[in-house]
């Protein structure tokens, strides 16, 4: 760290490495060397003799005012995703991203950080995972996916084992999978089952992500890693497999043991290596002709640049897809998805993030692929935002989805060939449901209403809280979607009103907000938290999945009946 802070010769070779610079030509404040100097000047003022003796000469300067602290916050959180692309292109070996993380940690310890960073860190400290997924929701989702798999494959033997002792594999996941993408859990379970794996998932300590990597808070990093390691030890697991997540892999396998101060008695590997091993060892068979769409691969910065995991996903892709094409540059030279470093949780920088994604959008577009595959849940969200913002004709998927789709199930030999079943035009579970959409943004109301109506629901629209209460009393909807920040009564007040009103309290509520810091509702209503919770921007798939989960799992109903 000290060498990185002291050895910059201002050659400028890092400048063109940064996607912020490439997407914002003419703005020198995005240059890595400029950003690094905002941290370096404080180091010089306090630790370097030149900075103490001749501060004006070496531009050494401490921070004194709240404004200066805010400016520093905007540099270290808002203008860098800690992707480390500039670091690998520095001839002096200056690792800017690493001391940028250190500067984040110093600010966090002084209570200065974007609100989203505070909210997510609090969730991970207090609830045990960074999306505030409650234990019962997690277990219900696993149960739900197990039932889906059993019925889809007509095989009652497929299980998602929980807390099994002495397993060869303990499988840890990203809370995003529970909340937005449970299909990845089902796909992994299908692969483990047909590989004949002796595996389990933990009931607690299952989150392999670690917001400490993004916030620079080593204490949080250590606490989170310790939970996962101790649970794996309790289960006597022989190997901890980490599902596809770049920062989860880096923070669990590479940084976690140091933060936690533990010697780890079991192996750790990415699920990418696990799936590749199963194919090489003949434990599963795959048929690549089931994945014929052109695909490209996005290297997550943490997996590729920081952990060297870039050949294995390509080997796997070539085994399960017929048309894999590289994007350029790639591997350790790939550009960040632009959602890295916790950027997806910092809503105040969204416009700047998307503007700075121009270079990423061009890189994706040039491949002419229909799918971009990535082994990182954070990149899935970052890339989805880029694709939507730049209107690219492309979707994001992960290796687990492709391997699952290509999996040849021996018992099915006599069955007709597997053909992709198109999604029904209408989601039958939505037909006839009455949904009250409440949001003060007219465009957002139109977006949600159209989507739900196209899928068979009857939608009522409210643009403020009073309207929502009035409509709910007359129409008795099956679900309320609720924005939090609205003029007049806030969403939080409406939420309380619904939960307290005997006539309305049985209506499930799905919060949809652009303010992740308002997750505190989960804490304030431990006995009746929201039935669903989505951060804006939302996707069609994410919205439908969450609403379906509310109707099918019926958590709020169960909570009320005491089941
Ligand atoms: S490439 Fe390295 S030495 Fe050159 S300006 Fe950037 S950080 Fe400094
Ligand atoms: S770490 Fe990445 S985002 Fe940050 S300055 Fe370097 S290249 Fe830019």
C-alpha cells in the first residue's frame, strides 16, 4: 500500500485504461492518476517527510471540512469501481484500486458513505446477507425450487439437501439468487444431482458475497467470511463450492481467510471449476447442440483480473455452446461491467455509471452475440442495466444455466428430444389477480401496469398514498406494489397504515423503490415485513418472479396464520 502511494511517476499510462475516462473524454477528474492523487495528497501530508516539510511543493494536503470529505467520497465511491484495470497497466505497479478501497474504509469508519452502502452493510451485519433475505424466505425458496425441479423432471428423488453433515460439497450462493434468480439454484441442484454429488446447502451462513470488499471495511469482511467458514466446518464439509459470483469468489477464497484470521481446513472452488470437472470426469454428459445462439463471455474483474479465473469458463463454454465468440479486449484486459465495486447499490451515481458504460456497450455490441455470459451475479445486474440503457439486442445469462440446459439426462434417452419450451404468452398464475400499483412516477406506473395487464392481471393505478388506500378499500386487491418516496403520505406511512388496518392488513405488499437505504422497513416490522422487496431499476423477469413468489409461497399469509 505504501509503495503504491509513494511510487507514482505521473507517466499517465493508466489513464486510457479506465472506462470512466474512455466514456467521458475531456474530463480529467476521471483519470486514475488524478483520482489517486486525491488520496495520495493526504498520505503525503501525514506520512511522507516531503509532505510535512514542503507540502506546497509536493501538493500534500489533508482534509479539513465536511465539503472536502464529501468530495473525497464522490471520488472513491462514485468515480471508480475498483476494477483494477489501471493497476495492471501501471509500469510502477501502483495498485490504485487497492488504496481506493482503503480510502473507502477510512471514510466508512467515519460514517461517510453513500446511503446504499450503509444500508447494504447493515443488512449483511444484522440479517447475515447483503440483500436482507430472511431465513424463512431463503428456506422457502429452496423448497420451492426443489418442488419445481421434481415436477419439471418428473423425478421425486431430486432434493436440495439442507444442513447435511459430512458432505463432499457445501454449496454457497449469492442472495441475489434467492431474491431475483432462483432458477440458478435449481439449475445447480439439477447438475449436482445428476453428477451424483454428495452435497448440501447451509441453512445459515450461506451468503458467499461480502460487502466488506466494496466498503473497505475489513471488520465486516472478516465477520461475513467467518460465518460461512464456521458453518462449513460445523457441517464437516470437505469442499466449499462458491456459485458464480466474482466478488463472492474473491472475497471468500482469496481475501476471506485473511480478514477472518482463520486457517481453512477445507478446499474452496468456484462452481465453474466444479461443473468443468464433472464433465471432464464423465460424471455428467452435455450436448452443446442445445445452446446454439451466439454467446460471448464477459470476464468479471474480480474473477479474471484479481483471481486469474479466465481459461476455465472458456473451456466450459466451448463444451456447452456451439457459437462462442470472444469480446475484445478480454480476460484480464476486459472492461468492468461498470456495476462493480458496489456501484449498483449507490443510486446517486446511477447516471454517471451508465454514461461511463459507453465503452462497455460498444464492446458488447461489436460481438453481435445474442447472449452475454458472465460468472458473476453483480455483472449480471451491471450488464443488464447497460443493455437496457444502450438498447442492445442481447440478454445476460450464466454458465450454470447453459450447462443445465445442455445436460443429458440418461433416463430420458427414450423420450423425444428436448426442445426449448417457449414461455406461455400469458402467465397463468397472474390471470384474474387484482394488483394495485402505487407510484408517483407516471412512466413507471405505465410500465408495470402494461406488463401485468399483458399477462392477464387486472391492474388499479394509484399515484399517491391516499388514492391507494381508497382504491384498496373498494377493490380489495390481491397485491399492492408500493413506492416509498412519494409526495404526501410516504410509502412507509402507507405501509404502516395497511399493516394496521384490519380491513387491509391481509393484502400482501411488494415494495419497489429506488432507495435501497429504505430496507429498514424490514427491521421495523420484524413480525410483518414486506412480502416482497425490489430495488429500482427493475426488470420484467425480476418483477414477475417476485410477484409469483409472493402468490405461490404466500409468506405473508403463512406468517399471519402462524404456519
Ligand atoms: S501508470 Fe502508474 S505511475 Fe503512471 S500515472 Fe498511472 S499510477 Fe502513476
Ligand atoms: S480501478 Fe478501474 S474504475 Fe478505478 S480508476 Fe482504475 S480503471 Fe478506473
